[in-house]
C-alpha cells in the first residue's frame, strides 16, 4: 500500500470528524486524497480537480450509510468508481465497515479504500463479482493510460461528408469469428463462471456494445474504449453505466408502444455480475469490432459457437437442434406477411431462422417490408429470463433491432398478456418442454384448457399443444415437436381426438431417438405439421396425410456429425405433398 498518513488535519480536528464535518475538515480530506492519488498513484492533478467529490452520508441522494464520510472518484460518465471512507485515527475498523456497506449499495463501484488517516489503518477492498462480500487486496491500481492510446486516436462513429477520416471500428470477418468465443472464455478463466452463466453475462455486454454503437453521434468517440479511462476500475464503471443506460432507453421507448414492456421484456435490468477485471477484459476483446456493421451471417456463426459450448455444458433443455428448426421452417415457408410466434422460444432460433428465410427470398424493393417483419412480426414467449436475454441478443445480432420476446409463462390465462391475443398468429413453430406431469395445484395456476378438464394429471406438452392451437388464427399453420407418446399411446387418444377437431393434419415426421440425445433428452419424438380449421370450414375426416420416418438427422447420439442426413429429402417430399394437397 503506497498511501501515506495525512498531516493537514490536527489531532484536535480529527476528534470532531464523526459529526458535522465542517468546510475546513472536508477540504483537508479532499486535499489529502488528491495529494496521495497524485503522488503515490500518478493521477494527473488537473484530472483529480474535476473527478474527486465529497461523499457524505448526510446527503441521502448519495446512497451511503448515514454516518459515512469520505470522497469518491468519478468516471468520465460521472459515476463513482473508487470510494474512500475516512475516519478518526484508531477507528480503521469503523471506516472499513462503512466502506463495505457503501460498496454493497453502489451500482457502479466495486473498489474502495478505508482509512483512519494512517498508513497502518488504510485498507483496500474489492467487492466480489457474485456476492456483496468484499476481499482485501494489496493495493489499488495506479493511473495509467494504455499504450494504444498514445499511439492511436480513439475509435469514432463514422461521419458522412467531408472531413478528416475517423478511426473506425472493424467489422468481424470470417477469420475473426472466434471473437465472441474468446470473450466468453475470458469470463470462465477470470471469474470461473459456468458456461451458461458466462453466456448470460456476455449477452449483457453485447447488449451494451450494440447500444453504444447505435447511439454514438457521427464523428464522436464510442464510449466503450479502454483507452478513454485512466484505470480498469473506471472503465468497468463506464461499462456498467452504458449497460444501465441501454436498458433504461429500451424501457422508456418501448413502453410507449408495448403495454407492460418493463414487466414482460425488461430482462436486461439485471445487473452485470462480472468482476471488474473480467468485465474490462471482455470489452477489450470486442471493443475494436463493429457489431452493427458486421455481416449477419458472420455474427450469427460467432454467437452460435458460444451457444454450442453452453449446450454441451448443460443448457441443452432450452435448445432445439438446428437441423430440426431448419426442417420445420422450410416446410412452413414463412413469408414477409406472416405474424409468427414461438410460445416456448428458448434461444429464439425458430424466429431467427424465419428472419433468415424471409430475407433470402425477398426482392430488392421489399426492404421496408422486411424491416417491418423483423421489428413487428416475430414474437416469442419464454419463462427463463436468462434465455430471453440469449434470444434477444441473437435476434439483435440478426438485425431486428428489438425482438418481441416476452419473459413469462406461455400457459397462463390470456388476461396476463397485455399485447397478444388468441386466434392471432399465422404461423406457430415450437418445441414445447416435455417430460413433466402437471398435477391439480400446477394446473390451477394456469389458463383454461379443454385437455385438462376432469383430469388430475396432464403432461406439460399436451397443454403446450393446446395453447399453440389457441394462439393460431383460423387457417394458421403449426409446426411442433412432440413426444411420440402424444401421437401414439392409448392413454392420449383423447388428445388426438381433440386435435382432429381443431387441426387438419398435413404431415407427421418421425425423428430418430438420438435427435435430442446431445441436448440431454433421451426420448423418441416426431414433428407434427398441421393447419387450424377455418371458421365455417367442413371438418373432413377422410383426407391424405404424409407420414415420413427420418433415420439420420446428421449426427449421432453424442453429437458427432454423420453424412447423408435424411432431413433435406424428407423436407422436399413434404413440401411437394403440401404444394399438391395444400395446407
């Protein structure tokens, strides 16, 4: 610890420090902190003149203990990144206790000094990334500008027209597709987070990065640059501020369009949990790349690599195999006019794949309609706030700007949804959770379901199927993955009878048992493709249905790739059948 005892305050004055700190006392403490930070930690004095502020518990707006006294250093965004708690000589423990509480309350600072005015009574603490507890550290960081700032100017948002060319961010290229994976690895290595937790934190950082790129005026420097901060702790506070601003902006803007937006979609109000070293390292890894200017395909592949590692590490229950998604979307053939929903959206890949397909089939003059489709016609529902963050990040990287994914239970009463109604959607594609049996208590908390009436126990996937049909408009198309038991067991004959009254089945495609093995589910499944009967339409009982069996989905039970997948051929056969017979 390089800090020295301060001499400006007499012993008599120090004994009066706990209450009613006068102007003389306050200025003495400020001068002492300025002097020590300049002499021992190399902070520029002109910088300190603008960044050192008194921190007094008597001011309720500062959100520190009422008996706290000290100073804080502010970041370039004006938020505290270093707190200093000052007490009388001999009361170092009291200063430390107040500092711990102040750090616990702070939204931006994770680092602090507590002191009784002596070198022996001065302690440096850093709050842990995953709790309110603090650890002692040997010393705080000295003020140093990174070498790169001395050599190059900061990155700036492109300016149109004449003028000196700005140093611009670089799009992610195919040779740099590992950048997200590298950033994710830093989270694991520095903070030791499980891959799914690391993915969650990476999504928060990408959310802040996209906001920074989109909101920086032309010709102005981007905020998320390590070279603009004198210490890594300052930069970490800046990152936390940008993330908070991004969420508040979304809530403010979209709440005007979507009733209850903050409650149903405001999943980025959870704070970043990373330690300052991990947070800074991750942003340093991606700060020179432009997410908004990178190819959608390249960004998608870069993000999918991180998703794949999280699937292998235990998040498989939230994912549907890419091959199955591509099959269902290919057969459903969504168009720019369709309103699409996945009621159990997980990572949102049915939605992103639909966006890809619609973009690929669009003509040059349809850009405005494509943008409208991307922003307004892709909808999802997902219970896990972590998976909603994953889905929204993936959607934004796909260029939709904002996705309509609601963080709620898709099986609740419709009165819980402020902006979606039954009988509304043109296409529903989904893979509902299966394997759970719902008893009377669970069923009582959900919406009204015909297939649950007079039954004590109902499989979750059965209610998921009924809810999909409730959401579909008359004439709408459904593609859903179901356990074979729903389609074949004697005990579920009542389900098939009810489905026949509501859907015209067009295809049943049997999948091999290894389809979900790499994702932690060892169950035989099939794909049901159907159309909801139109109002007034005669319910046919004798019509053609195509039934197909897939032997090879392109990988084995361990997830290793295999050749000669059957899915493309089956998709072509089902497509030909539907073109001939109609939906």
